[in-house]
């Protein structure tokens, strides 16, 4: 019986790999739903990759590519690594790497953030009317910046083999395969719950790699001890070079810890965007306001950085790859 189950699981993995190995949009053929079908021009491509890690073995990674990725072949894009929560982490690599796509409703969130406006239904009424109006005014002039989103397995903890996989093997693989701007100014990291706490560790422990960090209902209590020393030892650099983007809800158990952390950030004059909406902890919030606000504020930051580089007539040689995107 165990052999049959193992063979069945392998067959399912092979079938799923054959589906995801080529670009597709959830609006094509068998993936059609009314919402996606009427927004095909805003659909991100989804691809499944396998990264061979020395310490972690073969790792699945889902990548979401902007709608014009295969048309604008000379353009390079900012990127965001998205880490998941504890439950799917414990379920294994494939469920974990699907966390943002499946549990955070990421594809739909990307469509809404590219639209002229959002409504109460889009955020499951977790944003008050005045907050929706504020976002809609922002969307009138600043639509979502096109970004490449990287969704790896999130290991529940910070063992050295996983840290090396994220900061060395994963980034190297993604930037060698896709047109990703290979510069910290255009590289971000974000996470939900467990992944949110881990994201701050990576951003503050490796500040030379990331310029934007965030968390959605981030597990700050379990990870502050891992990143606070790094933050303080690199405070001057982090204050000038890293943008923080936190999203919370009024009914979340981590709200008090996030409030204290944000107060601490502001006390150190750090660049911090903090948004608190309605709702409790969990999938409903991630699918509603959480994922939308997180990705959008990363995008706003990258748009600002891109403008700064466009306005600078002399790009550094190290940004030669990015310069192709700006011509």
C-alpha cells in the first residue's frame, strides 16, 4: 500500500510539473474563471522552477512574471521574494511554495492593484471607506509597478543550510534565468506570519542584498531576537537604505508586537510604511487587504527608485543590466 501511495504521489508531481513548467495564466483554457477571463491583459504568468540546492536538495519555486514579460524582451524588473506561513511550511516544499498563490490569492491581488480602483468587495470589507478612497487616489497616478515575484519553500526556522539557499542559491538561480535587475536597490523580501518574521532577519542580516522588506501579520515575537542585533549594528546603513512595509489587522494576535516594533523603527528614524486594517489573523486577511497592500507598497518604493535612476544621466557600471530596462 505504501508503495502505491508513493507512486501515486510521484505521478501527481510529474503531472503538476508538466503543467507548470511552461508559462500560463489563470485565464487560459481550463483555468478560466469569470474574474480572470475579463482581466487577461492584467494576468501575471506563473511558472514552476526547480532549484538544486547543495544543502536543501531539489526545491520547487513558483515565479510570477508581469503581463508584458514575454513582449518587452529588453526590460529588466525589480523582484520580491515571498515567504509563507507555518502551516504550509510544515506541509512540505510544494504546498509552501504555493502559499502566496493559493492562500494569499496573489494572482487576483495583482489584478486589483493594476486596476483603476478597488472596492469594498475586493478587500472583503476589511478597509474602511476612507481608506479605500485613499488607495484609489493613489492608484489614479501610481498603478502597481511591474515586479517579478518569487515564491520558494519556507523552512520553519533559520538553519544555516536554508539561509544559504535563500541568499545565495535562490537569488543566483532566479537572476540567471529571468530578467531581474541584479541590484539590491530593486530586490525586496516579504512574508506572511512566520515568513514575515524571517523576512526581517534576512533584510537586516544581509542588508547588502535587500532594499525593501515587509511582513503581513508578521510573527515579530518569535523573530525579534534573531534580527534586532543585526538591525542595531547596521542601523545607519539600514536607516538610509532599507524601506520597511508592514501590514496588520486590528484583530491579529501579533498587532501589539508589530505596533511596538513600528514605534521602535520610527524612533530610529527608519523609513517605515505601516497599514492596519480590519480583520483577524489568517487566510481571509491575506486574501483580502493583506497581500494587496503589501505588494503595492513594495511597488511604490521600487517605482520611486526607478525614477531616481532614470533621472540620473550617469548610471553606475554595476547597473548595466538595469540600464537596458531604462532605455
